[in-house]
């Protein structure tokens, strides 16, 4: 299981601020059976120098890899083929909260709802929620306790970036360096405005001229700005992969759109877009459970196959 959108690297953007927080997010990922993590720190052209960004990313990645190699409390036995029990518990709890919210159209029943600058997420009140005092040892996950036949592994992390759209992006020669390590998968964050023809042309150039594999970040978050659906429809006719945030499946406001989008047959990849273990947690398992219940196991299976294919072969 792959998380294609995370802000899990420490101290590089508005995601994890230190290695302790990264450990907590990693533990959440592992408890849910995530085996592959794409680290996608924000990249804003013109705001940061390119070399500074790459230097920071390299340092952060090295620190995480070192921690994974050395810290026995992050090493886990996981069974990649199935979601672990602990994740199911989290799913049930999150779904119950979500269903309650749907029924009442109010936040009264939620244990706690936190508003961030661009998303609303639920936090707290979930059984099995991981917490460590000062980033210390993490509790033994259910997966390790229950799956004696599990495969010893640590999550594989690859660096990439969430590249915010900029004019003439289609011609920018920095893009290949911002792709997933060892591949040509590029996570592009589109502007939160009505999309224009020139934006479309840039995306098209990235795909057709630069020959990169485009994944559009959290597509559910742009739709409200697309009063005119012309460019929107044209963009999704391009050979690209929409990425959806798992959290969007837990919220009444966005769930209907996402399920409809999936039913329309788009080849979607899931990401948690995790920033913080409480405020914007790693929540892939909960989102997957909604898909499983509403659309069936086959949709998840196809999503996983696509994910494996892109992880291994994008650009090769
Ligand atoms: Fe993000």
C-alpha cells in the first residue's frame, strides 16, 4: 500500500516540524499497512532557491532514513496484502464519526474538529491513536502482535515534491529533478482558481513534451473554483493520474464528489497529505475503507496495482 502524498519529511515545509513528529506519522502509516511512502514537500518556484530546496530535502530524507535504519521501534512486521486490525478499528471509529456528522450536518458529534488553512480534519477520539511523549518509543502495533507470518520490513520512502503550478511550467527544466526519485512521476498542485487555457497547455506540455508522468494533487479541492468546466474536462482527458486525499472520503462535503469521480473510471491514486499526526494525520486506511464499502474491493485492488506499477516503473 502506497501513500502518494505526504509532508512527512521533518523541517522542510508546513508538514512535520521535527524527527519526533515524523516518527509519529511513520508509526501511523505502518499501523495502517502502508509500505511505500512518497515524501512530497511543497515546492514553490520563486519562493525558495532550487538548490536550497534540494539541500533541505536531502538532509531531511537522510535523517529519516537513518532513523528508520537505527530505530527498532519504527521497524515493524507488516502484512502488505491486508489492512491490519488496528486500522480497521480506526476506520470504524472515523466512519462512525463521519456518519454522525452526515446525519446531523453538524459538527456537534465530532470529538474535535480542527481547521487548518486549507483543510478541515478530524482528530482525537480514535482508538489506537498513536502518541509518544517527546517522540519516545512507539507502542507495539497490532500488526506485529497479530501477524506472526508477517514480513519483516520498513517502509520504503522516496523523495519527490508537491510542485505548485507556475506560469510556463510546461517549459521549466527543473521539473525532472522534482520527480519521484528513480522515476518520472511528478506531483503537481494546481491553483485554487478557475483553471485557464494556459494552465491546461502547461500541463499538456509537461506530459507530451517533457514526457513526465503527472499526478494532480488532491483533485477534489479544485472543483469549487471551476464554474466553467471546459478546462477541467480537458485536463482530465489528458493521460495523467488524479490524486485524491483519503480524508476527502471521510467528509460529507467532498465524499459524494470523490465517489462519483471514482465511479467515472478515473485512474486515481490515494494520498494522505499528512502534515501532523493529530491535525492532519496519515489516514489512508480510513479512506480506503470508505471506498471498499461504497465501491467494492476491486476498485482498491486496481488502485493498488496502478500504484505498484507507477512506483516501480514510472519513467523506466
Ligand atoms: Fe500536500
